[in-house]
């Protein structure tokens, strides 16, 4: 197999610094990146009772009725008639990408298309299309399915359509590693720029799993919170009364560039992606390693890649899903990595407000990290009324806190034992 050649940058022995120049988001907390951050920093939950005709059909039979849904959003307003050819996860990702590219100020018509690419992570992809297709097949037979079913359900559809929209001819790929999918997307995009194959990468994650099958099977696994009477209080990371995570949908997308390229075109620099670390638990297909050994490895590798010491980190956006096993493993890992400095960290789980968007979660939480760096304030962990035994760190309970943040760490850990740690720094 012949691989395409690329024009590597020369003249430097060290890899180029990679900066963020644009961001976009669609979440249950807000219909753009700024609205999402505003809700995060003010502790407003986007979790509510699930709405949808598929859920109403079986009303009274759902053990879980809360989720983080994107509401008040019309994909047709931005995507036009092409929206009906996309699965909901692609619609979310496309709209977030359009915002990110617009805010970056980049004009791809003036860029070398072979040096621009896209990586979008998703844990499940077009699951809504699959569910409705199977239902239609059973109801009306094999001749009623749309020919658009295949591109709608493809997990790489969002990445492909972004590359088509902007004419990006570099790397175009999807990453799928459960809840760490968008984290792995950031890793791939960073490395593409660092190795000299690209100047610009559009990168992030999208997920739309608030569907009947997804809610049903995750609840059957006993993974979801059943605090149905109090939706906004259902996601409670690190709290002793937590009983599972809250399913959510959403997307967040960013524009990454080499610092040289960004400064040459006069772009605003929102932060630097300073280093990344990846690992595998290699222990269980759904449960985390109880001692957090995979998480320890990913965090230590990220620090080494960023050429930083543990004491350089000010803020950690925790994976913090609100599951008993996951929260315990992460706290154990943070203590092992940071030692005495763990007590000096500000740590929060914004999933307490927006739930768990699975493969998009790492990208959504990057919104929090970048704003913390730029604005000097860390978002809270809401619903943390009674920290669990041994959870004696600063989880920024209830209310945001002003703090100078020079370095922020973002953890995403997924089913299958996939671990990704991203480190962002001020520029």
C-alpha cells in the first residue's frame, strides 16, 4: 500500500508548539461554546427529564428518565436541506465545527488544502439512524430503507463531511474509543501537526446517544443514575450518594494550528495543547482498574510529553462520571501522580452539570480547560454535598472559584480501558 507523501517542516529539532485558535460547541448547557461555558461557570445544570416520542411510547416503563439533551436547536437553520441526510450526531458535530472555524477566523480557501485535516471522535456514531432503520425494517420490510442510511450511520461521516465542506485534503479520520474518543482525536491531530504533516487541524467529538436503545442498555447495565425525581441533582461526581452517570449528547470542536502558522495569520491564541498521554487498563471491558494504574500512566505520560512536573498543574478537569468505581479509581490515580501537590490542585467534574456525552466528553470538557486558562476561574462540581470517604481533595464544590491557571489537565477514560490525558497551557 502506498502512503501519500507530505511536506515536512524543517529547520527545527523540536516539534512545533500547537495552539487552539477556535472553538465551537453544542451541549445541553448551551447552543455555542460561550453559552456552554457560561452555564458551567455559573453551576447551571443542563440535565432534565427526557423528551421524545420514542420515550413517551413506553412511558412508565423506563427505569431512567433523565439525560442531557440539546434543546431549542434547529439544525436546518445552519445546515439547510443537507441536515436531513445526516444523523443527529453529525448535525451536532457539523454545527460545532462551523462555529469553531468561524471563530478562528481562518479562510481555508487561502490555505494549502493538503496541509489541513480533520479528526472527529465518537463512541457510537449514527446510532439513531441504526435504531430507526431496524425499526422500519421490522415494520415495513427491506425495501423501505433509505439509501442514505449507510452514510448517516457511519462513525466517520462527521469527519468526512467537515473535510468536504472546507476542502481539507489532509488526514480525515474518526476515532472511536468509547468515552475517550475525542481525547484520542486531539492526540491524533496534535501528532499530525507535530510531525510536520499539517498546519491546521479541525478536531473534536460528537455524540447523540439519548436514544431508546442506548438509554435502555446502559440502564440495564446499572450504569445510569435513577434519580429521576431530581434531574439536575442526578449527576453527582465524588459524592457518597452518587448512583451512576447521566447520559448526554453534544459536540465540541476546535481549530488547532502550529503556533508559527497561527501567529503568521494574526490569529487569537486561546491556549496551547502542551502534551498528551495515552494508556490502557488492560483489565476489564467496562470497569476501570481499581487502583487507577492506567489513569496514572496516562497522566504521567502527558506530563512527560509536556515537559512539566506535577507541581506545574493548577487545575484538573476530572473524568468524574459519578459512578462509584470510576470516581474512586480516578481519585486514587490523582493522589498517586501528584502526591502532596494533589491537595493544592483545583479539581472539578463539569459532568455534574452536563452529564456524560460519551465520546464527545473530552472535547466538551476542553471548553472548561481553555476558559479556565484564559479567564482565571475554575468551574465547580455541583451536587457535591457529602464527599465520599477518602475523597479529601479540593473538588471545587457548588461554586466556581477564581484562580490563576497556568496549566490545566483534562482526563478522559473509556470503556475498554482506554485512557487519555490532555494538558493545556496558557500562551
